[in-house]
């Protein structure tokens, strides 16, 4: 297809093949999220050795774990507005350098207090990295494959967490727990060198922030590996930003406020379920009469189903209504979790937990696409990061709620039955979001007819 004159950026991306350089951008964003997952999960893998080395109790390590979660939330909330103002590329590179450097500092910690402070600082960089990595790939992806490509990048997080377990099992016996943090520090610092040379700025950001057209053309031609012959000007045909507002003002404006709240609520509920189950399922299974090894295996099935579910959901979202696809995943999660509480046969229980993990993680990882699709370029990074940031408080709440549910001694069926409730709340929130889209579509039809 030959394009001439003034061309819309998204139309240009959609009309060209996905270039090797775009695959490189995808790989870089994937690796950023892999590092994020590795370093987020690192404290869990080193905790037993750390407790034995320092002679401290398990409760004494709780502030260290919660500090990282708070850092992730704060980092995401602040990074979005910075990326919408100064660009995705700069914030991404700085955040990777930041969490890599603080991981090296954490490896040198000699007390619980310093470890807590360093993990909070590390969390700031981790929270900033994921949201902007997802935003960048969303803005370089063809519209017909955006959901699938974002799902692939999001899969880097569980992949990084799993990689952390492999490295920990290999490094800790011979080199001690600090070696895991050293790997988690040096790897992002090495990656940042590649980011400096190869990671491009978002062209959408460049256009809407008034960068020179010559610079825009150089970036597009480089990334898409296309000489752009016959094209005189590239534009970004999006809704105009809310007048007189910053990126934060836009996502909280009357046009986006309700949708923002629904995105936050859905992501909050998803992480609440995830952290309750991953943190407390082993003990629950043990109390239900399963051996320690079987309890660990059953718990591992939950995140294992996520990788498969995420890719399937991303593919379906590119073919069908994406909000209804995600709504269905949360509805199935609620049904499956309730069903888990009603069976005790190991085979059926394993299957239900695996399926629940697939639907739960598919819905949760797909939220990045819904946020990117809901907001315009001017506030997309802020909208994405605030959803991830406020959602992190769901993870913190999940850790606390799990302890409370265990203390109530609800039993196997009661525990999983209650977890179906946040899944259904997420379904209702997504139904409201779908209603907003329907009203927006009707408004566009009325304006075009007028």
C-alpha cells in the first residue's frame, strides 16, 4: 500500500509489516518486564536463607516484603505523569538503572531496617518500569495485534519470577542469598546499555509534544525500516486532550473519571485474589489434609496456567470485544474458585486450580491493554501507571486479608467461596466500563450524523 501526503501514524503502522526493529522493541520491553518480575520475586526466594543467616523470625521480615509492594505502587503512580511529560524512553531507562542500582545496594544490606529501606527504593524503579514498558509497546503495535503483543510483554513478569527461582536454587547453595540480588542488579544495568542505543521514543509522544517533524521521520523510518517515500507529514489523529489539564487532570476529568475508577477497581480485585492465593494457598491445602509437597504442587498450578491463559486472551481480544473477553475471564475465575472449594479429589482439584489460574492471570494481564485503549496519548502513561499503582494496594490488601481469613477458620469451601466475590466485583466494574464505551460510540455516531 502506497501512502502519500499527510498520514495518520496508526494507519501507517497498521499498513506496514511488523519490522525487525519493532520486534526488537518488543524484545526490549519484554526483557524490562522480565527483570521487573525477577527482582520483585527475589525477596521471596532469599527469605529462608536470610532468616537463617541473620537469625530473625518470619514476622520480622514482613516489613521488607511490604516495603517493596508499597514502592511498586508509589513508583507506578509517579512514573506515569513523568512519562507523559518527559517521554517514555527516558523514564524507562532511568527506572531500569534505578532498580538495578538499588538491588546492588540491597545485596550489601546488613540489617532489617536498611533492607526495608532499600527494597522500598527498588520498588520505586520496578513500579515505574512495567507501566512504561507496556505503554511503549502499545504505541508501536498494530491495532489488529496490540492486545496479543501486550499480553506477550506482560508474560515477562511471571517468566522473570520463575527465572528468579531457578537462579536462586542454583546460586544460594554455593554463593549465598546476596548473589541473587547481585544478579538482579547487574542484569538491569547491562540491559540499560542496550536501551540507551536501541530503545526509541514513542512517536505518538513526539508528535503530541511538538517535536520537530524531521526527528519524527527519522524515528519512524528507523523503527519501521521504511524510507517513507511520498509522505510529507505524519499526524496522530486522536481525541483532543481535556482543555487546561495535566495528564493527572485528564484521567480524573469528567470524561475519564468513572472509567479510571473502574479500571483501578478491577485491577485491585485481581491482585487481591492473586496475593491471597499465592501467599496462603500452601497453608490452606496443608490444613485440608494434603502433604507439604502436594500443597506446593497445587499452589504452583495457579500461576502456571497464567502464561497459557494470557496468550489465549490476548488473541481473543484482537478478534472480539476486548472488555467482554476480560469480563468473561473474571466471571470464569469466580465460578472456578467457588468450584475449587467444593471438591477434594486431587485430580479434579488440580484441574480447577490450573484453569482458575489461567482465567485469573489472563484477565489481570489483559488490563494493561484496556487501560492503553481507554486513554489518549497525552495521558496514556499516567492512566496505565495509576491503574497499576492503585492496583498494587490490592496486593497489599490481599496479603493482609489472607491472614484474616485464615484466622477466621472458614474452612476450605468458605475460603474459596469468599474469593469469588472480588472476581464478581471485577465483572461488574468491567460492565460499567463497557457501558462507557457504548455511550462513547453512540456519541460519535450522533456527531457524525449532525
